[in-house]
């Protein structure tokens, strides 16, 4: 055995430590001989026994053995699969402390990465914490040793799929439908060629998109049609890219969700991006409108507008709205949604907001009173010069990653003369370490 192999051997004996903090992934943080160790499912202040599972050059990973002295913030996880399924990381932490953890991630990121401080910390925005998830992607895999297709989310730190009986965060009826989906896929002739199921729960319909890598037999189709009828679902098949998605049984009713406070209904395709937590989405839109303060005389630019989730409510309040999105299909559906809702003051453009020449686009040369940003995890760094040149005095930034928000906040403040007046978290993904937040900039 080489010296390197001997050095990589993991300690056999359990270690005992006091947990000092939580990592941004929600793992307990401790130290052994001056080196950081991340302990799954351990909470700050707890004295725990742990076993090392992996060594790394900068930190080690560990599995929780016993909690010798529990934190007063520890609660019993509702989900029977917690600790195995990789979908949730914080079900063992009380709801209040989950919010404190996320707020700290936001504030620390702004301070450490962006070198900025918010003038006001907004109260956390919360809504449904169980059975909230209306969009999800379930993995599926034929496992010969189990003689079934296993359906669920990936296990923690492995390539295996957790064999779920139910999911406490998925919207009904999908939360309790996972065993039936496993039986359905197992019954098909191509059970080893069905890698995933996408879930889309609308206000009055439930759609499942099954990825199929080989043609289905007529018997397979009969199984699928029966499942669709018995469970009052809309099944779609996806043999190739998203452009190949088609309903199993011909024409399918449109999927939609309603924003009653703005008298807006938004239709979407089963694979379109929509905010996963419907109740939080309504609360978020309401907060954004109050923070942006669009007036009937003002023009508003909505960047990364998607289906019009913010654009259409904005059109109820502002003189005109210009929405820009990189995906042409979403832009087309945003235009259709505006038309269905009788909104003639919303205009939509397809544009790559990360392109180096984005400032040459026709919409980018116009003047705006207010700007709304809702970028993906990569943030909005490339389009910030357009925002700065727009003349807008007020900007609201909706973020799904505190690190890129902090980076962009630093750029807006130091390079473009904005002031960070307020920031706060929005709990779009309860029981996970995911941090969604909103920030307000003025100049």
C-alpha cells in the first residue's frame, strides 16, 4: 500500500465535538485539529458524536452518529425519508431558526462579498411550508435488485435515487402519488428507459411529463391512459427535447395560476419555469409592487421576465412595461398572457441578457423610471450597465442566490451610484438551505 493510500484512510473511531455553526448548505460546522469538518444534520450548540466519511484538502465530511446534547431548536422531521433524500436539509431545525439562518446568509453575503450594508432589513416573507412545491423533477431508475422503478429525488451525496413513499413538500395529489408512479413505470415495457418525471401543479389541473427514451408499445399506452383517468391527471410524453413534449391523450386543457390581487391569470406549459411556491409567489409579487412603487405615469423595465409573472401585475399599475427574457417560448407565452388579460401596455422582447452587446438592443436604448430584475442563479452582472444607463432611480432585485446578489449589489453601489436601501429574505423553499431574497436600490 502506498503512502498516499495509507494517508487517505479514514479514522475508524467516532469523534465528539460541539457544533459551532451551519454552513451555507445547512450542515453543522466543527473543527478537528484546526481543520473544518461538515457534519450532516448537526445543529449549532449541539454536542455530537460523528464519523468521518470523506477527507478533502480544505475540509472533511462527516456523518452524524449520536446527538449527545441536543439544541433547543431541534425538531422532529415530518418526513420519514429525511436524512436519506437529498430534497430537504433543514427539516430538523425549527421554522424560526430556518429563517434566521437564511437571513444571516443574505446579510453575511452582502457584507463579505458585496462590501455593502442594507439601510433596512425587511421582515422575512413566509407562506406555505408543507405541500408547497408545484414544480419539481422526480428522478426514475429501474433497479433490478428491487424489481421496480424507483421514483424520487436523489439521495444525499450519492447517485442513487431515494425510494420515497411520499413527499411532504410536494403539492397534493403528487405528494402521495409516488408509489403509484413507481408501479406504473415498472409495468411498462421500457421501464429501464424512463429517467424522469416533471411535475407541474396548476390551480385546477395536475400535469406529469414522462421522459421516454424509446417508443412505447400499445399496451404501455393503455397503462398510461388508465393511470391518467384513474388519477385525474394530464400526462405528457417527452421523447426528445422540450419541443417534443406532447399530451398523451390529444389536446390537453391549459395550465394556469391566478394572481387575484391584480386580476391576472397566467397560462403556462408543463415544462415552463414558474415559481415553485404558489402562495409565496403571490406574497412576493405584492411585496415587490410595494417596494418598486410603479406609478400610472411611469415606464418599467422587467428583466428576466419569463411568462410575465411580474410584468402583468406591473402593467396594471404602470403606464407601460417592457419585459425581456432569453427564452423565445416564454416571451411568446408572455405576449399571449398579456393579450388574454386585456393588457395592451406590456411589450415583450427576446434577448440574451448576458451578451456583451446587450446594450445595443432596441429596448436597452430606451429610458425607464423603474427597473425590476429577477435573474437566475448566475445573477445579472452583464446587464447592470444597461440598468444604470436607463435613467431609473429605483431598482428592485429579486434573487435566488445570495452570493450573486451580493456581487451585483457591490457593482450597483460602487460603479453605478445606487444605494442599497433595503433587503430581506423570502422563504420560497422551506426546509431547504435555498435562499431567495429581495433588495431595493435607489439613486
